[in-house]
C-alpha cells in the first residue's frame, strides 16, 4: 500500500507470496562486520514498526538515506546502512577527487592521490576475513 508520503509502507506479507516462483537467496553480508541481533529481537523491532510504535514507522522513504536496505540492516544489525549507497558515494568521491587533482598544483594533487590510495587500502582491509 502507499504510505503517508505516497511512496510505500512497511507491510507483513507471507514470503511465498512475495517470492512466488523466483529463486531466493539469503544475503546477510553485514553479519561479517556487525554482529546480528538475536532473531527474537529482530522480529520485535519489525513488529514495532508494523504497529506504528517505533519512530522508524514515521520516517519517510528516501533512496539515499532511508531505503529498504537501510531498514533491513537496522532491523537485523542495529545500523541503518545501505552498502549500495555507500558504494555509489565512494565512486562519486573517487571520480571527483581524481578530477580535482588534475586541476590542483602538483603537491596538493599528490596529497589527494595518497589520500585516495589510503582510502582504498582501508576499504580492502575491512574486507579481509577476521583472524580467529
């Protein structure tokens, strides 16, 4: 159904009704970096939104700051994150910094390139599996 802002509403629907004949896969990619909440707590959080008891019920949909991936990660991992938005933002930042570095004097350009390299190195380090 359309929500208060005419975009969408959180609703409870049987999984088979949503997936139909399609194949499904579980994608809990944030579990590697943020521990998930216990399943009963995830369900409680979702139900408080469905019942209109949580402020998340009244937060308008926004593709950049409050989309379905934000909602799912908030419910499961307690952080409203969208890796899709983060990936696009990183690409825009990298392209912008590269373009600006072409226009800057050489020392500042070099500093920008070092910062970009460091940013990429940190990103790759986060992806390494945790040593156990």
